């Protein structure tokens, strides 16, 4: 018998997309699967659809629970894992029919602890394009080198990866947080001796209006704060275990903090989120000199940072001007079309 791959699928309010996802898993060319469907108290027909698929395919196990969020859902799925390898697939996405065969082969051939494939972005109109990748060509990397690549890109998606189950003996997802992938993925890569990378796009990420990742920068304090907290966890971990990556990481962190400020001002949420902005300002002040001396950071970001810290009224005026300009541009485009 081949190695069993356990695939955890959190499910909530995706009735329209769920069959496409499950069909792509049930039809995999790699047949030795344990498909764990975790119905997170979905109020639509998702639970029924899960049970219907389980009745037709004995590789499917369905867990029904009261709604507790994606982290609890994934953690409960991890508790049910029986396989040697673990995959995580979001229920509104889908995968190529040979994805897990190729990912498993890459791990075995390279004696790796995890495999990563490229992502294909699918927009709501059906158009597709290859997502941002870690590297241009397929290859095998040390865990140390791949962690460098992860910190430099912050592509924190669990769903285009296959992990050795050994990596998740201690790793669990943070309960109640958005962007729960960021730190667990950092931990998994850190523990890996080797990471196999496949440049081919095998995972199809479907962009939906209103999804968490599609609305990360909309002035939503919960999302902005959670993202910041997960980045802080990474910063603390790297400072203790990989201080050589802090300069690269801090450049990414500052880029996010500046963008968070822009969005809160842009969407008119700055006043009610003064406490969060004060925390952001403290972080930016601490990192200002380091970032401005970093030759790999764009001058445009350095200018935004300096302006935000030393000329806040000018900064707010610029953001307000951008908002007015974009609104006017939208009206012009609507009139032309």
C-alpha cells in the first residue's frame, strides 16, 4: 500500500463551490487518500453535500461541528489525521487532478519534508493567471533556504503544499485569528530539512468578493490587527531562531504597517482605531532607521515611512487626495463605459 495522504478541508457557507472542490479531490490520480471534511456548522447545504459524497466514497470522513472558525476546524481535522502526509485545501478552491501524485513524488524523490507547487489565480469572471511564485524553476531547497524565500515573499498559503505529518506533531493554528496560516507555515518550513518546489501551477485559488484574503486591506480592524499579531509572532520567533532573516522580515513588516495606515485613513476608520494606529506608530518608529538604511527597501516606501512619522498631516492629506482621485477616476470610467 502506498503512503496515505490526509487532506483536511474546512467547510463553511460554500455550497455553490463545494462540489467542484470535492470532485477535484475524489478524482485524484493518487488514490490513497484520507479526505477529512470538517463542516464548521455551515447554515446552507454544505453538511448534506459532505454526507452525500461520503456515502459514495469511503475515503471521505465527515466531521460536523458547531461553528468555531477555520483554526478550530483545521485543528480538529489534524486530530483525525491517519496519513503519512497532510494537505490543506480550502473548500471554495480546487486542485489539478494530478496535484497530489506530483507533490508526493517530489517529496519521495528528494527525500524532502514538504512539497510546494505554484498557484493559479482564478478570478470571478473565470480568467486565470499564474500567481506569485517562490522561484522560477522546480528544484529542491534546504529548509533554511526556503525559509529565506518565504520571509522574502510572505506567500502564506497552506493549500499549495504537502507536509510530512511529523511536522504537525506540535503545530496548531491560532484560534480566533484571521491569517492563521502565516506563523504555522513559518514553523513547518523551519522544521523541514528539505523542501521540494514544483513551478507548475497545480492549485487553483479562486478569488471571491468578500473572502478574507481578498478584503485584507479594507479598513477592517479585526483583520488588520490579526495580521499584525501574526507578523509579530514571526518577528519574535525569527529574532530567537533566525536573526539573520530579521532585516528581510522587518522590511516586509514595515510595508504592511504603512499599508495598514493608508487603508484606515483611506476608508475613514482612523479616528475609531486610534489605539491600533498608536501601536503601528510605535513599531514604525522603532524600525525607522533600520528600514531607511536598508538598500533593498524601495525609496517610495522609505518616503512614505518618513512622511507618516514626521509629517502626519501631509501624509493624511496625500491619502485623502488619493481617495478623491480614485473616486473621480471610477466615475469617469463608468461614464465612458
